[in-house]
C-alpha cells in the first residue's frame, strides 16, 4: 500500500473511510427527513426545498416505472444543462432502480444516437432546447418515451439576476406520441414501487472516449459514487449541512455531478445552480447566498478574475475554491489567492474513478499538483515498458486501486481487460496518464500515454473526432491533434487530406462548419490544415505523434 503521503493527511479527516452500504437515493431520503424545509437547490432566486426535491423525484420515478415501463437495471438518458430538473431526474432514475446515462448537452444527433444504441436506452429525460437533436431518434426503433423539461418551470416569478435566453424560453413540449412535458409527468403523481437498488448495483453509466474512437460506457455502482461523495463530505474542514456550493461545473460530468449535487445532498447542504456560466451572476450569487465553496476549471477562474467589477462584490463567505481537469497556471492561482485569500485546491480523477482518485490536502496543497491518493486509495507509478514500479520522481504510468474505481466498460470485456493490471493481489486501473510522485507522496501529471486533448477542461479524444470526420464526403484521410491555446489550454486541430476531386473546391472553413453540425462544439476542430499526405509509420498507420510534435515545435 502506497503510504508515503500519510504524513501530510488532512488533520481533520480520518485515514480510512467506510463507504455506506446503501443506495444513492437513500441520501436524499435522509436529508429530506432531516431538513424538509431547507433549500436543497437555489435556481436564479427560486428555492427548492429538500421535501419538494424528494417528492418530485418520487413522482417522476413512478411515472418512469408506470407510464414509461422502466424496470430495474434499465438505462435512462439524462440530457440537460444544470437545472433543478437534472437533479430531480437523476434521483428519480435511481429511485426507479435504473441507471442514469448522463449525456453532454452539447452532443449532437449522431453522438446521441451512439449513446442510445450502445446503452440500449428506450427512455430519455431532456431539456426542451435539445429537442432538435433528439427528435430524429424518437420513434425510430430507439427512443420510445421522452419527458421534456423547460427550465422556466423552476424560475421565481421575478428576479433581478441576468437569465440566459435558454432559461427564459417558455414551455414548448411538442404534441406527439411518446413525448410528455415535465410538468405533466410530475403532476401525475405516480407512486413508484419499492426501492430495491443497493450498493453493488450499477447506478450511473457515463461515457468516456478513448483510442478506439467511439465513447465507452463506464459502469459505476452506487458504492463507487458513494466512495467519492462520502470522501468529499469530510475532506474539507468545516463541510456540513450549512455548506453552500456554487454549481457551475456541468453535472453530466463526474466532477460537477459530485461537487454540485451528490455531496451537497449527502451533507444536507445547499447548491446554488447556474445553467450557463456568467462571471457577474456568479459573483452576485456568491455574495447573495453566502456561498462557501466553488469547484471550477481554469478558463472559468481566469474569466472570473478578469471581471473589472470583481472588487465590488463581497466574496468573504468563500472557504474553498478548487477543481481539476488541467493544471492551474501558477500566475492565475496567485491572482486568485490575492483576490480571495484562498489557494486553488487541485485534484485529479477520471470518469473511471468517479471523479477524485487524488486531491490536495486543504491545509498543505502544492501548486500544479494532482494531490495525494484519496481515502482507501492505493496509487502507484509503473514503467510503461517493463511495468516495474517506479520510485520517487521517476515518470511512468499512474495506476490506481480503490473503492471508487469503476467495474469496467459497458459491453466491452476486451477493453475492460486491457484497462486493468494485477499487482500484489489488487486490481489496478491503468489511467493512461504519465506522471510521478515526489518524496512526500504528492502526485504530478506530466503527459498522457493515450491521445487526448484537454480543451477548457473537456476531454477530446482524437480517434473519436477522426471517426466522425471520415463521414465527410470530401475527406480522404484525417489526423486530429492538439494546438496550444492561451485561453482554452488546447484546441482541436484537424490535418486533412482531401479526395482528389475536392481539392481546390473545399475550404478549411467548410470542414469547420460541417464539424460543428455533426459533433459537440468542444470536439469540433476549430483549425483545419490541408496537406498532400499524412506521415505514416512503418506499419502504414498514420503517424499522429510526429504531427503532434511538429505542432508543439511551431
């Protein structure tokens, strides 16, 4: 067991943590009984109490079971931006003993179709602005039932806060078979059957991509999710029912899911949700609701600090600011500490590890550092060629064993087998990230073994983008690489060989426009370069690493 970090363990936190032997929904039941009249969610000034949150989750669970035919173990897609409906639907799906399949709301029709087919999902809960993307899949032998939500339903009668246009849009559920408005589904007040799911049952099936091109479902049990949510309840000193978090990270992603939703609900705390990032609104919400914690990404923090009106807001309630996804530049962290008096606490984790596998101790953090292994987590570094264990300051692949590590990839036993390695009788997950640990047991990420682009905290897997680019009728070959970007960290660049008849007729901006129609905006190449030929390896494969190295030198 790796233990050299224990000397720097948070003094307020236990060394070991017992994961509850319950379902995730049980946390909502407990908090609703403890704090029925307390706001669980604040949404642009509207307050949703714990009792109402529980009651509406129960009602939707009953509707899913009795009207949509959802059974234990079924997969239900959840396709929305941050909003009260996301939280209610998430817990409703769990209450119905089904699996939540959280989908990035930036996903387009073709991407959504893959999740529907791969997860064998028949039911979707979605926000109405995404109707255009999901409508082609409804009644086509895939999605049979849809519950469509309007953000407006949970707004206060009046607010002085700036509302995104998508939030203000009136209810517009289309009148067609298989589609029910959110309001009607809740109003039906269907009673769900007995709650049977337990800690070993699958709870969430988030999708992550990789070198194979198509996203893979990560099988996470109730116990996997509870391992990191329970840890989050005690890692930071002072966390408790009076905690107030600003929910700005998207909740379809594991970090936002835990920080904005599951941890606050387990604590009986309050989440102040934002559907779209806006720096003035964020500062006003912190001031107005005495927010104590914010989890964000680098680009968000940079924009927040660039606000010329920032000094006019009272941010004194803040006790913790942290995040992950990409290392926080030291200069930005210094400006943040100057503005708030708080360090930026970095962490590290993957979809496969239900968010954190490592976190910086709040009392002794290090800059641009992944932190130390989380509760009951054994993390090592191995040589990528010999698989021998590395010593301090030796770079290798980070491997992790712990209660948060997923069960494997959905319907992909071969990919699952390749993702794990046995060591000392334990099953370690091979993260694909290169890094090292220092003499004190703090881990640092240096590079990626797998191809991956980090664009504003979103992971973009080049093979997936390439697979979609090959559907373009004018593209003969394509290679996707990352280009350094001062604002996004990295941005997506496609190096393309056009088919002979298309050369001189198709422009780079045509490929960019087509890509934006076919894939999520963060994945779509923003830069396109046409070349006569792509470099190849001795085996005839596209030599992507050579192109990436040339780009890095440019």
